[in-house]
C-alpha cells in the first residue's frame, strides 16, 4: 500500500488520505488481519523533534482508524523519526521530486495473525 504523505510540521496528512480509508476497509473485510503503522519524518529539525513528530503522525493514523470502527488492538504503531530515509532515483531527481516530502510519510503493513 502506498505511503501517506505529510507537510513539513503537521501530524495530519497533507490531503485526505484515501490510503487510510482503504486500509480501514481492508481491515473490516479481513477480521484476522492486523495493521502495522510506521511513521517517519524528513531529516530537517532535531532528532528529538522528529521523533515526537513521527509519534504524533503514527498516533493520528491510529486514532482515525479507531474512529472508523477498527478495534485498536488490531493496530500496531511504531515511529522512527528521521530513520529509514528514501533515496531518490535519477528519474525522480530529474522530475523534480522533493526527497524530503517522500520521507514525511506513514507506511502501512498488513499482518495476518491466526
């Protein structure tokens, strides 16, 4: 599933995140599935600030899902601050894609537990 993007400082996504809504629907349709939410920041700002910002981002996604009927016990959240940066390909550089914007993200990983 594609990552959800964020502006520089906010803890909420930059646009209505259809990926978040799609993940909610997948979880509702698959009661044996769990979701891992991993949140990241770009490297700007202090490590301490980025750590707390990625925590707020992960928890905002968790709250959204809980408000839309997903049992919180099926959501595992983790935040990574500025770790695990995405490197741009040459094609992305040429296209003018902002590497920092790619790194401000929340990723979703579905896990099947039986």
